[in-house]
C-alpha cells in the first residue's frame, strides 16, 4: 500500500486522523501527492487523541495485544497491536533467521533476552519467533527474559541439543550474558552462538569483540541488528550486505562522512518499502508510514538519519573501490540515533557511539561491560569537564590506573572519530574524567530497565 493509499484509507476510517486533518486544514479529497500530507508526531497526534480513536473504526477491541514503549524520553506510551502488525514484523525476523543464520535448515534454540511483560521488545520477539516456528522453521523458543542466571541455565541445559543457539536482546545486556557465561566456564563456541540485537547503535569493533567472546565464527552473518520503534515494531534489519558496507564505512570514516554528512557510524539496515515506506524528514531526520490497527502516516520520529536507494549505495561502494557483494535488492536506511542523547562540550556534539569505541579496546573491554553514562559537569571554579561514568564487569575492581587507561582510550577515539571534538575542544580539556562504578550500580546502571547513556550535568562531581 502506498503512502497516498494509506492516507485516504485512514482519513475515512480512523476518527482521530480525520479530526487531525481538519485541525491541519487538510481536505483529503484534494490531496493527490504524499508531500501534501501533514507530518504526524507523538505530540501533535498520539498525545492529543484517545487510544481507541486512533484505531480503525475507533475499535480498540480489534487489538490482539498491547505493548508499552520503554519510556526513555518520558512517560511510557501504550501501542495496540493486531495480528497483521505482528506478521509484518515477523518478515524482518525471518529475513535474518533465514538468510543470515540459515535457520530454515538448521535446528535453532531462540533465547529471548529482552525484558518480558508489556514491554515492546520482548512481546514482539516472542510473537515473531513463535510464528516462524509455526511456519515450519525447526526452531524452539525459550523466553527467560533479562535474567542472566535463567538465560545461562536454558542455554546450558538445552543448547547442546540444537545446531545453533540465537540470543536476542539489547546489545550491552547480551554482552553481559556472554561475559557472565565465560566467567562460569561456559564453552560458548560449542553452542554455535548467533545474536539478534536491537535498541542501540554499536560499533564494528563491538561486533567483533562480542562475536569473538561468543565464538561466533563470522560476525557478518552471525550478528544482526534490528531497527525499530515502539510505535511500529521492527522497521528494518541488517543483512550480510548492509553489514559488509557498514564495515567498509567504519574503516574509512572520511568516506563515510562524505556519504552520510556525519562523522558518526550509523546503524545501516535494509527495509521493505511495500510495508514501511520511509522518507527523508526535516533537518536530517526520518519519517515512515505504516498500516496497522493504529496506522501511522508520514510519522516523524526523532531519529536522525536518511534513505539510500539500493542502486545508489551499491554503485557508490564500487566507485570507491569496494565490491559489496550480493544481497536483497531493497533500499537502505541509516540511523544515527536521537540528537537528544548527545552532550554538548565546548560547542562540540559528543555522541555516545564515539565514546563506546574507546571502551571496546582490548585493554579496557576485559574489565568493563560497555555501558556508561556521559555527562558534562562543573567544578567549584565553574570550569566544565566531560565526565564518563563506566560500569565495571562483575568482580572487576576500580583503580586509578584503570580510570586513567579508560580516559586515555576514550580521548583517542573521540579525536579519531569526532572532528568537532578535535577542532573545538581545547587540548587541556580533551581527556575526560572517568568514574568506575560496580556492575548494576543503582544510580547509573539499574538492573532491568533500558539504559540511558546521557545525563544532564550537575555541579560538584569530582
């Protein structure tokens, strides 16, 4: 269904959308181009209308389930789901399991490590894996949620009976699971581990590090990221083709910056425009449209990124001496994340994904989890400092030497990856202050909630 067809259908059958168009001064009968359709946002639409009115024919009872957003930017929001919504999301999981993991021909233990309950990640993942099993994939689902001991128990008792085991969860949590297993003497390679990740941008160094610790033979085909939102579920997924291109961009940051207009390395996924058409939104952001029980039409999300047609990106790679190989002929989207998760320091935008690479160096990654909180703070003289609070791995000890090592590693990667930081920040302020906190620290790293990588600065931090 095209954006225009979806627009006219929603204008006829969704009470809230019909009122939204009237308030915007839009007569649906006069709209013949999708560019004339007003942008929809959480503020101007979801927060203005009751949940049933945002459903087709005003019937919330048509939902088979509801999910909650993580609430990372405010109060959690309820999203109704129909069986059709879940089927579209399952197609993205299927592409990963079939094309990357060969799960249609290999017995697979799928272990859901997302938080369970009403949270969207766990609900969607369980539903998608059950559908794949029902459709004939030789797949068995286990759903221990984000309980490390239960995950290790499930893998230890069942993993040996399957050709491969897939862990599905948020990147830093899955890394914690793998590290905990290693600490308990787990021989991860015997389970032929694959990973499905979602919710955060990670670096290619992180992919290599975690794949090596899990014994995953090929990081390109064995580790796949999903891009999605609570609003509409999974919107796109990494393919071996997109991963190969992303790894090339990671090795050539200058080329990546010229292509994408930013020094950061984004998530790069492919998507099906027949299900979730994307458009470039204002100020380098993204919009998408999605049919479903509560349709979204030209929905403007806060994610920074853009759209790249298949032929355009593949040709660009070849023009720059890189052969990306075969893959699905689907367009790409690149996603940097949300600008509100950056910290401004001496006028330079400091991004969590740049800091993360500094913690992925071998001399640091052995005693940290990869989670951190980025802040700017003032001292008693009102001088500003960049502060990085880093989570230690379980059992690791904080020492001044380790704080210095982490700070120097972060500084080196910020200078390498972030041209603003290198040009704007004075030499004497480029080395961040690092605090090491124990795993699960309740102030910075509470267990069981989605992690936030930035906090507003406060006075008085050391």
